[in-house]
């Protein structure tokens, strides 16, 4: 059984195309949480995420891994696509989870001290920007 109060964080990373992370209610996994979905396995079956949405996430994260360091990479369009996929995920999960979109630290406009996160809201699915308090550590990529 899946806990309805947990947060699914959408954030691209390197490896086998990881894109979804689960953070529990207790805060034991602070930043984005532990990885639960990637291009190879998709989401665990009990989440009920469609194969079509998993395919869209896979295409999205592979484009990041393949092209993030190219000068012509369109970070704005790529992040907008990630936010749109996060909204689709929220709809498929029918509100059983909080869903957040995390900008990757490889994005040249990423500011570690502001930790840019988009929360997909419950009622209207509009994105709102949250800012965390400034961190003590240097600019780096953090996840469990």
C-alpha cells in the first residue's frame, strides 16, 4: 500500500535515466528522496502510472542526459516539458501524492541558494514557485 502523504519529486539525473524520487512524510529523505522510476523500469505497478506517461518521461530524461551540456540546449523548453509531465503525473495519481518538479543543478540558471522547486497544487494544477532558505554548502547537486 502506498502512503498518500508522500511526495513524488520529478528531477532528471544521470545513470539509467532516473526521473522520479519518493520523499516520505517523516523527512528522513530530505532533498528529493529515493529513486522510484527510471527509463528502464518506469514506475512500480502499484503507482498506476500509464505506460504512455512513462515513455514521455523517458524521452524527456534521455534528452537531458544526451544533450544537457550542448550550448544550444533549450533549458526553458526542457523545463517547461518537465513541468507539463509533472502535471500529467499528478492527474494520473489522482491526488494520492504531492508532486514537485525540481530544476536540475546543471541548468545554467539554477541557483543552489534558492533551490528552485515547482509544486503542482491540488485544486487548480497551477505551478507555484517555492524558495528554500539559503543553504550553507556550495553549489552542488544533492539527492539521496
